[in-house]
C-alpha cells in the first residue's frame, strides 16, 4: 500500500520502509490517507513519452521458422510487432503504478524491409494521444541498415487485480 503526505502537487511516498519523492497531481494513482483501496485514477502519461526495445534476430524470429517453412529466412512480421509493442510498454512503464499494466488493443503497421538473422532490430514508440486509459503511439522499427517498419499502436492501462478477477470468471464459465 502507498500512503502520501496530504495535499500538495508533490508527495513523499512511503513504500514499505523506503521514502520516495514523486511529483504527482493530487489524487492521481495513489492511495491517500483515509482511502482503503485504489480509486482507479491513473497517473498522467505525457504526450511525447518515448520507449525503445531491441533484439538480435535469431532463427526462431524468422518467418520460415516461426510461421511456414515455405517463407524466406527473414524477420517475421509478428516478431516486429512484438518489438514495437514492447517499445510502447517501455514508453509508459514509468507512469504506471504498482498493480497496473497496459495491454495492446490495436496495431496498424507496415513491414517495409526484410531483415536477415544476426541483425539487431530496434523498435521505438512515442505517445501521441492519451484518452482516459487509452494510450496511442507512433511506432517504428529499424535494423542497422534501414527502417523496416512503421505504424500506430494502442494500449489500454488496466488494473491487474480487476483483470485477474475477470479472467477467473471467464475461466469458470468455460468449465
């Protein structure tokens, strides 16, 4: 549980026995004195927040291994999307409170160039819009030679406890 010193725009937070100073608008994503549960408000995510994710292309990332043997030995589009999604999560990771995550809800990308095994692929994401819990990103990916993909991506900030409860109900309904 996180407690905060009463109203100001910066709070001194005690997490366990550790004191942390964070600038948070009043009531945003913290449990304030007198509250017993998280109120569902998330911390603000600034436009322009950026994240990256890098991987070295291995045989397991290739289209002919990952999808179908008849495909050429090039970096698979789903793996490029994975890198872009991880870059987007990294862009907002520092703005998520404990117990929150962000799940992908939309992807619209073009795979522009082939990348062989052994190359390093770096994906970048930048926050372009925040609408409530929905966060939109411009995403790109490049290898050491050229840009290999670009597009847009959307994630939604979720409360992990509420998501787990929903999944549990869904699992029980299947049984």
